[in-house]
């Protein structure tokens, strides 16, 4: 019987290899690390399908490099010329980059162990995005409730 072994790489090693494949025209499915896209996406549970950067639109999730040192997968909340403001769904404070710092676009997500893609162009993602972006003024309290009440009772699976 063949044994599977999981290997973890640092983002500084993995992401450049992923970006090389994307720039060659491939799509890449990348397991998500971190909690910045909570409550919709969870660390170690969900995966993103990445492709070459397409047309950048407010509301779309992208993979970007911040301060030339740290990769983030966040949603675009504002585009002003070459300046882009990003915000993770689970974050309270935005981050900034240039359009040239956006390394990949997200086509969709594989959530909750499913093998079916939730495309960002689909009704489900667009509805979620619209509602969540409008709840930004009360996001702090919603995220606190999610972390302190929802996860302990129901988990996130």
C-alpha cells in the first residue's frame, strides 16, 4: 500500500514556484494558510484556485505581495489608478499595494472539503461578497462572535 506524506513549505519557497506555473498559463490549487479570510475561508480546510491576473475589480480576491516580503490572499476593496487597497474578510485594517504587486487572481475556492469549485463569478460568492463588504462597520463584533461563540459551539467544518 502506498503511504501519503504531507509536506509543508514556507510561503517564501512555495509561492514563487506557484507563480512560475501560473505565469506559464497553468492554474494552481493552493491550500490556504492563515485566518485573514474568516469566516468564509478557513486555515488548512479550504483551497484557492489561482490563475494569471485578469481584470482587477473591487470585491475580487487576489494573491498579492505586500511590502515586497509577505504574500496575502485578500479581497480588493479599492482601486485608485495604480494603488490597490486590500482587506482580508477576517481583518479589520486594510493593506496597500500597487497593481504590479498583484501576483495572481482567484478563480474560485474549494470549501469545506468539497471537490466542487465555488467560482467567484457565481451567485453564491457574489452574494456573500456584497453582504460581507456592507457589514464592514460592524465586522469587529461579527468576527468576535464567530471566534468566541460560533467556533466553540459549532466548529468551522
